[in-house]
C-alpha cells in the first residue's frame, strides 16, 4: 500500500511540476504578445484552489492532476460579443507568427526544464555504477567482449556509467541495430569490437535484451549459489541444499547466477533428468534432478524450485560536475536523450520496435516512485526524461496538440488564409481519436505489465 500511495504522490509531483512549466510557457509568451489570458489551470475538473490577478487571469489548481491548460480570449469560443476594446487581446486576432510562438512556447519550456534538470543533477552528483562487464556469454562473448572489460564508448559516444551503456544497448537491441564498442581491458589496453544485435531473435523484448546478448554488469555478477529451496520441489527431491554452488548443469559449466535458468531450459527440454554437479563444503557432489514445467513471468519454463543468491550492488561511480562544466554536459545529455527518444518513436512507427514499449500513466507513476527512492539526483534525471518526452509528444503534428496547431499555422502562412473551421473541427476529431487510441494502448500495456 505504501508503494501505491508513494506512486500516486510522486505522479502528482511530477505532473504538477512539468505541466506547470509547460503551461507557463504558453502563458508568458501569450502575455508578451498582448493576448488576454482568461485562465491558467494546473489539472482538470473541479477547482481546489483559485485566485484572480490584476490582469483578470484566474489561476486554478484543479482536482485531476493529469494535465492543464491556458485559456485565452478567442472570439470563436466566446458565448457573447467581445467588447471592441478587447479585440486586440484576442488570440485569433494575433499575427500568425505570434500564434506560432505561443503554441511552441510550451514544448520549448519543457526543453528548457530538461536542460535545467540535467544541469542540476550533474551539479548535485548522480550516483551510479561503473560500466564494467562481469559475466559474458552468447552474442557478447562471440563479439569478443570479456569479463572485466570497461565500456568507454558506444557508437562514438562517450560512456561514463552503466546507465549510459545500458540505455544505448537496450535501444539498439530493440531496434536490432549493431553497435560499435570501445572497451578497455583490466590492464587498460584499448580495443574496438562490434556487437551484432541484428542477430537477436524477433521474440526478444526490452526486458530480455541483456540476457539474450549475454552481458551481466560486474556489480550484478555472483557465483551460482543456491539461496533457497522450495519444499516439495525437484531440487529438494534431488538432494540440493542451500549453499550449494553449481559447477555444471547437464555437463555445461555454470559460472554466474544468470547462467542457471538458461542452462536448465536447454538441458531439461522434453522433461529429461539432468546431472547437477555442485560444490558443497569444498567437495564436488553429483546429483540428478528432473525439472518441472511451470508458468513463470508470463511464460512456461522448466524449473528446479530454487532461489539464487541475489546481488546487493553498491554504487561505485558518481556523475558530478561543477556549475560551469555541468552546462555543456546537460546540453549533451539532452541531445543524446532526444536522439534516443526519436529513434524509439521511429522504431515503433516503422514496426522495428514493439508498441509494448509505449508506457502510460501507471508505469510513469511507478517509475516516479522508484526514482524518488533513489535520491534527488535520480529523480531529477526522471523529471528531465519525462519533460523531454512531453516536449516531443506535444510537437507531433497531431491536431489538438501544440504540433497540430503549428501545422495549421504553417499552412496558413503558405496559403495566406487560416485553415477552414470545418477542416479544423475534422482535424480535432481525428487528433482526439488518435490520442485516445495511443492512451488506450499505453494503459493496456501498463495493465499487462502489472498482470505479468
């Protein structure tokens, strides 16, 4: 229950900060352009708090914290006749350049906030893990990656932490894009290699990328030691004991805890009994076990009924820069995350990336709570990413979004007259339908993640 209320609270904080900043962009530019702003609302629905300033603008905090809006004076939306002296403050009477600036201001302010959040994150210092490889097998081993290698660059982009490396690798894995890695071995000798992620099977999703590639971070690498045994399980029947360390399974060596599930699947196919060799009290013990089929994480797998020792990694790196040095780092981080987001969007549009990667408000709430528990620097990282996503989403040329308005204004500049009201209404219906479909898909994905 604490996780639930924590997720709700940090979702409210996240949306409150980012929506306020976005709408403030529309608001301040509209004011600068001489447009009369009638209402500035954070949230939708019944007002929880409101006040009116000397310009006649009503500021509102509403009950549903999932968005906001700035309502401007517009003749087309007024029930009565607008007083002639107020016409110059009507949004629809503004030059097209002013209207474009007002629409673009929201996403631009989200971009500004993104840079600021990254800057503050670097100044505070974000704890992380060094990009050092632990256990290696499968595609990574075939590519020449070795245990103890430190990843220094990916496709020419400098890598400072494991988070930097993992974001690049996961995205490339989803898009089946080969990566050029620059690595340094334990002695500091540099070499370059290519990670052929185009060879990943089509069935591999975002959660399975690292397992399919065969990379385990050094901080997550542990010997394959049994930590628990389920009563009545195949492991108990075979005579396994807590503390046993696997040496081989079905004749195949097991060097890391991450090896065990995959090796069991390979050797237990068809319900065969498999030979287990374990180290117990300094001596090798051979056992025979017959795994059973079981639903696990949404799929059927062969299991022994054991729990492996869980790593307790500790941060061993910190991204920390002075106020001046953090400025170019924040700009570069914003560019890299923008590039990654656009690549992911294009991947979903082109069919290279699964639409299952689309997340909704539930996932955002859970992520907000998770990042908040990691500390202020990690939460700033999260805020920056969501702010950037809002900026990019709002710039998509979909009617009802800022990008849709910008498209209308661009057409108006080209043809010399506004888009017809009939066309705008039709565009709104199409835009709302598309937006609701995307929101529905994102919500569906959230529910599937919870269910699995």
